[in-house]
C-alpha cells in the first residue's frame, strides 16, 4: 500500500531545515563579527604595499675605456671595493699636461721676479749716472760764468741729464708693469700658479677615478657595463642595494588614512614567504601628496567629465632590523600590510625618518686628492731657483 503523503509533516521538516540554515548563517556572521571586532577593528589593511630600499647607481666620473669588471649581479661588495677599472690613458695624458703647465707657470713667475729685480738694478745704475751728470752740469754752470766752459759742453750735459731722466722713467714704467703681474705675491700664491694647481688637482682627480669603487656596502644589481665600453662621465654602470636598510611603502586608500599616524605599529606579510612569516614595523611618515599629484602627467579634473576615483596615499613603514637580519628581503617584493590605528594621536605631518643609514653618507671619496699636494710641491721645488 503506498505511503500516505502528509503536507504538514513536510512543512515542519522544511521549517526545521530553514531554521537550521538560518541559525548556521547567523552563528557564522556572529563569529565573523566577533573575529573582526577582536582582530581587525583597530587595523587598516592594504595589499598595495611593497618592500623598498636604496638603489644606489654607480656612474663613471671620468672618460675612459673599461678594461676590467670586478663585480657581477647578486654579488655582495664592501664599501671602497674596486668594481670597475678604466684604462686611464686620457686621464694620464691630461695629468702630464697639467704638470707641465704648472712647471711653466712657476718658471714664468720666477722669470718675472728676476726681470723686476733686473729693472730695479738698471734704474739704480741710471740714477747713479744721472747724479754724476747733474754734478758735472752744476760745475759747468758755475764755470760758464767765467767762460771756462763752452756753450756746447753745457748743452751736451743738459741733454745727457734729460736723456737719463727719460730712461729712468721708462725703466720704472716697465718695472711697474712687471710688479703689476706679480701683484706683490709669492710664487706659491700667485693667481697664475693657483690656476695651474687647480687644473692639476682636477686632472689628478680624474686619474684617480679611473678605478670606480663602491660608495657603500651592498649587493650588485642591474650591471650594464662591459669590458671594452667607451664611457663618458655620468654613464650608469650598475646598482648597489644595501639589503640591511629596507622599509615598506604601503599605499592606502584615502578612506583608510584618517587614523594613520607616525609611530603606530604595523604587521607585514610578504607574498614570497606566505602568511606564516610576519614582519613587524612602525609607521615613519605619510607622503604629503597622492601619486597622481607627482605623476609625470598629472590629471586635470577641471576638464571634461569627472569620474571619482579613490586616491591612495603612500605610508612609509620601518621594519625591525633584527627580523631583517634573520630573514632578509629584497626591494620590490609584494606584501600584505596592516597598521594598528587604535591610538590615533600625534600629527599627521610628523615624521620619524632618520638619515643615519650608511646609504645617506660615504667617505670613500674623502682622500681622492691624497698625493696631489705632494706632487704640486715637488713641481714647484724643481722649477724655482735654489
């Protein structure tokens, strides 16, 4: 006998199932709400965040041909290590030329000093002759009254006196011209010598810079230079990346940024390592403008139809140095970054960024002129009278 269908029983079963599903959905929603309240209520999150660092480009500082490349991509180098060598032929020729120019300048000043002294002595000789002629002229004037001296002798003595006076004036004028070139200065500080010294220092510096050294310690990337390349000053060769000085550049929507302040805690998960590895950091500052403002071709919303697009502000987050040493990162890696905005006190414009990192300062170029002053002194001593 077929089973009798009971509509009321079917309705009760359906009602119970619907209540169960509703209860499950309600419990799921409450559980998610509780999770969000406890874990995400005080956090803002973005996946538009990347690891950033210093990309220090090594460029040529003088002209030359590459004869040796001493670093390759992925290799780590130390500050002051020679990475590329240039032939230095042109720099060597220029250095020799400036040495000759300095020697010539020193000899010219020595010659001017000697000429000034010669003119001084010539003037003294002429003055002595003038004194003798004037003495004779005085005697001739006295003897002429008695007729003991002819008018011709007297006239000759007067003409000789005038000649000597003119010669003395000419010598003194020439002496003044020579002294004007000397400017009452010695050989070491004469303008012509100083100019030659400056050219020699520049040539010496170009000669020293044929060996290009690493300004900071880091790892090599983007090597472009090849042996045999003929380079001009300013040509990029490679990049050096210090992997111990990295930070996060996180781009948050403008609707998320209201509670972000420098000093707030942040958590960073790097896509390359999954969710298990969490890096911790602190907000250092907020960029003073959105990306569209600093674009090469900024948008002009005053023309045409306007479509609202949510802008993003870049937030700089410093990473924990110990965690970076334990688990190194590379610039450019994608991250999921979140910031705890529970305490939103402090100024938005404040910044805790410091310039103490090694990428902000180097001393490898401080001693490039060592030896130049000794070379200048040797040239000056060799080309002046002893």
